[in-house]
C-alpha cells in the first residue's frame, strides 16, 4: 500500500470523510478509548495527542488529506491498545502500549522494550 491510489489511502480518506459527515462517529471512537483511560500513562498521553490531531482534522478535513493515513494509523493503534488494556493480561497490554505508543516505539515485530514481561506474554499462549 505504498502508492497514493492504494486501498490504504482510500480507506484513510474515507475515515476523514466520515469524520466530517458523521461527527458522532468520532465521539463514539473516543468514548471507546475512554473506557481504558487511567490504566496506562503512555496510552493516556498518546490518546491526548491523538484527540488534538483529530480535532484539527475535523475542523478542516480538506486540509489534512496528506496526513490521513497517519491519523487513521494512530486511531487503529489507540483502539488496539484500549482493547488490550481492557481485555488482555497486563503483560500483553503493557508491552503493546510501550512498543507501539511510547516515545521509543518501533513497528518491527519482536522489538519489545527490555522491561516487558516476556514470561507473562509467553504464559498467555
């Protein structure tokens, strides 16, 4: 999905369009994230920054088409983290939020912070 006309870009632009035409969808999205609020400072900080970015997009979606994929990627990561915080073992949720939302995040598989509870993650399987 590295080309502009790719499916990922079309979906991201559709999300921006939905933000403009169905503003309650954005409210519902952040309501879902609030269910996990307070459990992880990393998640809370990421969500606060995302809320600011989404507010800017909502105010002028036509000006943010170039950032659509970035915004939607962050929304997907935030939702994944919220679900893990609520329903997964703490070791899994902590490793995800640290490795995907934290300041030293990395999207390469297997790149988890050294402080991750590897035994707890493996015990889940």
